[in-house]
C-alpha cells in the first residue's frame, strides 16, 4: 500500500475518541487511513465521519471533519490515505 498525505489532526477529544482532521485532499467513507506522529502509529478504515455534527459520505479538500478513532492521536499528527500500488 502506498501512503498519500491528505491532512493533519487539528484536535483530539479523548473522552469520546474523536479526532478533528483538516483535509488537503478528498476523503470518503470506506477509505483506509494511517495517522502517524512522533508517538502515534494507527491504521483504520473510515466507517463514518461528520462535518458540523452531520454524517457525510465524502469530504473535500479544505474540510474539517470529525472521525472516530480507535486509539489516541495527537494534534499535528499527519493523516495518510492508504492506496493500493499500481504495478
């Protein structure tokens, strides 16, 4: 799998396990993400995401989206989309 940088974590709500992502590229439900930082290394599939408390299927570059994450992430962590390599 190839990693494409698509954004950054701007905030993390620990009590509810939600990260706020600032996107530089489109993101869709079903995509697989890697969130990587100095002490963060997490991979998971996007099962749902929200903008302004509304569920959405796709987000565009420039959007701030809320995403439930399975482990702690930190502000400034880089968000990558994992895509299959073309051979």
